[in-house]
C-alpha cells in the first residue's frame, strides 16, 4: 500500500465557487503560473503517485461558499484518480485545510477526533485539537493558552484486509512577525510565535503518546515547518517541533528516516522536501519540512520512504514531464511510504 503526504501551494485558488476547477489561462496564486498549468501539473503528480491515500496539506478551502471534500473529489474525478474519496477534519480560517484523498476500494477513513472539548477555559494534557490547551512552557513563568490555527486531523483507518490503524494529518507553522514596530519588536513576536508552535508540538506529542501507550498503530503525516538547524530559535528553545513530536528519548518514539538522518548531522547533505525562492538573495532555499512518522509496529511492516524531489530522485529526474510537473505544481514535493498493510 502506498500512502503519501503532499503540501499543495494555494490549491484553493484553482477552484471556483462551485468547487470545480477553473482550468483556464487565469493566473494561479503561484508566481507566473496559470491555473491551467498548475492544475495539469498536479494531475500529473497525483497520477504518477498512484497512491492509495494522500494526506493533502493546504487542501482547498472549506466554508459557507466552499467544500473541501467536493473540491478534492471533483479534482480526483477530473484526473481519474483511484484515491477519489475525501475526508477532512476541523475547518480553519486560513484557506489551508487538512484532508485525506483515499481509495475506497482498499480502505475506509473516518474523522475521529480524540480528547475532551474544553471551551474557552482550556485544559491541560491533550484536549481535542479544536479546543484550548493550557500549558506552562517555563520560558516566561506564565501560563500559555494555546489553540491550533490549523487543527490536526485525526482519522480512524481500516484496510479492506482488516488492519486498523490511525492517521494524524498535521500542519504546524510559526507565524511571521507581522506588524512589528522595529527589529526588537519583530524578535519578540517571532519568539512568541515559535513558543506557540512548540506548545502545539507538545500537545500533538501527548496525543501520540496516548495512542502508543494503548498499542495503537499510528502514522503522522504532514508539514511540520520546523526541523534541525532550520533557524536560530532552535538554540533558544533547545529542541525543534520535529524532535518533540518524534519523541526519540521517550518510551514511545516515532520514526522517520529523513528526520533521523537530519538530526544525526549538523553539517553536510540532508534530504529536502521543499524549494522556496528567496527574493532578496535571488536564490532557492531547500528544506526538510514534510514527514511521514510511524510507530514501531508499522515499522515492522517493511516500510519504504521516498521523497519525490525532481532534482534528487533519479526516477523523477529521468522523467522530464514528471520533473517539470513537480516544480510547477507546488513549492513542496510529495513524500510517500510503501508499506505492507
């Protein structure tokens, strides 16, 4: 079985008010790429993946005028994808939803959030991801009240062969210091935003630990937007979000080979899953942001990971159509795991 995670930049801008693809010569939200070009590129990438399930990060918008599920299912029908059934978790207000496209002939997937609803008062531990977490990070001697801008999606999944496991789709992101009055204020806002992201990682890790303590096979997929050596805040806080979620030093560690490799070195080549244009420096920055982390039970089922990087993966490089599609479709590249479920 092949399962993927894929962050699709500005997927929402490709759909009209009826959740159908524009597929025209209008500009997409990607720089100098038309909606038709990005749509065709995404179709080529999803077709090449031929995945049984794809965790779509930055999925099309949900709201009064839009349906994430309808948009994704229309997209799947348009390109004849096997993964043609969509399910999503809690909607958010960022136009970047988290959803799963899956093949109903091989599995079922149900949104199944865990934890207590807290209301505005919040709670400690691991409340439901659309609630409020009370946590003291011991940074400023005050209690933080944390919410997810993009609540992780929790799924109960069962293959048609009868194997049951859980998926969590996540998109953690530290906001830029918008509205800063000066450099000092920008640093203050940046530190506060990163502290919030680390609190979200702790919240997520506590849910993971609960499932693992119960012996539940679990797969965490998504964009954690943080990692070893990514920025200067790692020295300030000691650990990245990736390290917290992996829990390598805990009784219930997750495993991702790309994260493990990156954490094992500070200098030298490491895997990357994204490619961003840095305008002031006139160059591209590559980073490892996208992960598929699994529990020991799933690790025993012959997993094989792959980053579909157009420049680093030999098969992608050797296929010019796929190589160009990966560059056109998004600023992230898919990550897959082939696993015997």
